[in-house]
C-alpha cells in the first residue's frame, strides 16, 4: 500500500478507483445504518461522501456491510482445494477466514502446513492461519507427524500466522505438560484458541489461566455462559455436524455481544453451496431474534478485533475494501462481494480469476496388508461399551448394551435390529497394523459399509459396517484410491470419491465434488442409513478429545478418563 497516495485519495486530491453511491452503510462502530457513499482506492476504503471516481456504482439504497469473516474453519473439511474453497465462500460474502491446518498437518506434518500456505497465496480470499497446537492431539492415536514447539516456531514469522490453533489436549494444559506449554510459550503475544468441550469449574479456570482466550466447543448455554463469565471469547459454531447456534444465541445481548463471533469449523461442500457459510449463520441468528446489526458485527468486527487484524472487519477509512452488498437484512444474500476493492462475486456467481496451485504432495496411505479376519472381534463377555451418536453434534454418549454374539464362531457382531454396528479404525501412516475395533449406534445401516480416510484428527481409515466382508472391501478400496470416501456392500463397491491430497481433499471442481457426494450419500440411504451427512458424522467418531466415547487405531477411548478402555464390560 502506498500510504501517501491513500492519504491524498482520502483528501479528494486524486480521483479514486471506485465510488459505491447511495448505499445504506452498516456502521459496525456506531451501530447505525447511515445513508452514505463509500470511496475505494487501491484496495482500501478512503472516505465517505462525494468523490470523483473512475467507476461509480449506484446502489439505489442497498446495504453496504463489511466482508464476513469465518473465525475458525478447517478448509480441508470442505474436501476441496483452497482455490475451490475460495470459489465456494466468496459468493457467500466471506472475504476472510482464520484457518487451522491441523487436519493436513496430522497427516503430512510441516509439508502439509507449507502446502496450505502456498495454496492460499494470491487467492480472492484473505486466509489467516492458526498454527496446529496438537499434532497429534493425544497419545491414544497414531498420527502421521509429531510437531513440537521447535517445529512450529519458524512459522510465527509469517505475516499470515495470527496465533496458535485450538488447544485440544486440555488435560495436558491442566497438568502443565511441558511440550504443550512450550508451544503456548512461543505463541506468546498472539492469540491462542481453545477447545474444551464440557470443561467447567476449577478445571476450566485452570485451562484459561494458561493464556487460552476462546472456545468453539460450547454445546449448551450454561457451558457458554461460564466460559463468557470467566473471560473467554465464545465462538458460536454452526457447521455441518456441529450445530450450536440455537442453543447459544439466547446468551447474546447488547451488553456482552462484543465477546461473541461466528465460526463454521467444519462444513461440507454441499452445505456451502446450498446453505452458505457465515451468511447462513447470520441469517439464522437473525431468524432466532438477534438484532441484524449485532449479527453482522459478530461476523465482522468482533472477529477481526479478537484476532488483532487492524485493517479488516469494517467499512471505514483505512480499512481494506472487503465489502458485501445486500438487498436486505433478512435473507443476507450478497448481490456483490468485493475483496480489496476488486469484484469477486455478483448475484452468487464467482467472477474473480481462479488461482490454482500446481504441485504435488507425497502419497499419504501406508497400511499394513489387510486380510479377511483383521476385523473379527472375539466375544470375551456378554456386554459391550457402545458409541452412541448425538444427532447434529460431535459429542457422543457412552452406553452399555448386550453384545450380539455369533455362538458358532464365538464372535461379537453387528446387531442390525438394535442399530448397533461394527466400527473399525485402521492406522494408515506407519503401517503399524493397528486396528481399533468397537461398535456404534445411530447410523441405521441394514447392509454394507461406509469408509473414509477423513477421521479427525489423525485421519486414519475409519469404517462402519454391517458385516466384515463389506468392511474389508471398503477399507481396501480406500487404500487403493490413496484416500477418500467409499460405500461397499459385500465385495461390491457402490460408490467412491478419491481424495488424493493427503486423503483429505481433491483438486476437482467444487460442483463435481458436491454432485459426487450427493450421489454417495444417496447410496448410503439405500443401505438404510438415516443420517443427513453420514461421512461428516463418521469423521468425528475417532476424535479422542470430544466426549464421551471414541475409537482410535489404538482402541476405545473414554474421553472423561482420557484413557484407553476395554470394549467388553
């Protein structure tokens, strides 16, 4: 930025690049809606009122809002490349995202982080990074890398790095784990995000005293309230599987709204296309009774101020010209989106130049040769611990049910009648041969199996199925593809989506991925699945930092105890 030219433009001494005339400016500082014209020059807002401009757009009373900011998102969860992700969210009015690349970092380590950095350059989207704090999240799973504070330190010099990402190992924080505290120490002076589902009381106080400032894992109003009262910023999340907005938004009022902002966390491509991103959350918050100006401020200035980003989050002199034009404050449907003064979307159509990274990453699937009987579960006792899915949440319940036993083979098997299905997690980084085995309730499958190499956070191969043959077929196909999603029935592959980038993403166009994913979900429905997004739900069942019961490649994890436990009780 040539500050001298910007100053002269603001003073009306030179002709500005663009004048947005006759708009209704949503002023996130004063909380007012003002009839105003906005002058833009060299990518920055330079002033309000009448300016001589090279280009004038008469908005005829349309609303002018700051570009929306997603305060916490894993781009990898969209399953598309950064360029395709930008193409998906730009029409939604999203001009900035704060991303944590810990998904790809858990697979490929430093190489994965560097790949995301390079992929984000020159995109029509501001991509800021939080460094992954937990690679791996715990010692109860096998990841593809281990990143220490020493590994992360060089990245802190990057101007796009704004802090340390979600610290999921809250027991490690509370017990003052040296490795974890070293990572937090090197990030001193930058933001440190939290990840503490269900943490309350003295344990929460202990967690906060470490310097962790925010949390996106509040699932109840009472949990969010305690975190707010103890000084945390509350990220209000509405993702594909994680839907917390309705429960938390009643807590927001005119006295405290500056401590809240919106995040998507994980959002599948079909939801981005059909519902939107942050614009969808704003719209839903307004429908639940939140004042539109407060909702927009929570999606813009609040986020920018939390992450200490001084030149985004508002439409005002000196701020980057990231601007969203809206017809009204009900639909939150952008008719024009500008990023740094350049038009990137018109009426939902992406119009910016697409930037595609050319480059390859190494293969990420390294599995010990699988055989048919790898997935059998010898029946030791008559009762088992079962992971029970909670609809629209990533938390699970720990339940005990009678095991269905094949008396001839003396094996524990799926109980279709009671919707208790076999679940396995196959280690895919070191060819260790680790296979975690358990049972899950809530998928509804009557036959077949579904599998994926997207399994937070270590991203081993995860599979749920009715029978061992289907499970074997699905897991082997994931290996053959080099990662991806798969549906199988017996020895037959019913559908698949290859994800060659770390087993997490594809370089295919967004529309193609959406179409393929819809077809794959439709196939699962034919097998009896009753979940709206079975693959997103599946992806969180191996996450050992989210209560109550999870399965990793090392076995069943009781999250409340933070230890591996036996399947049979």
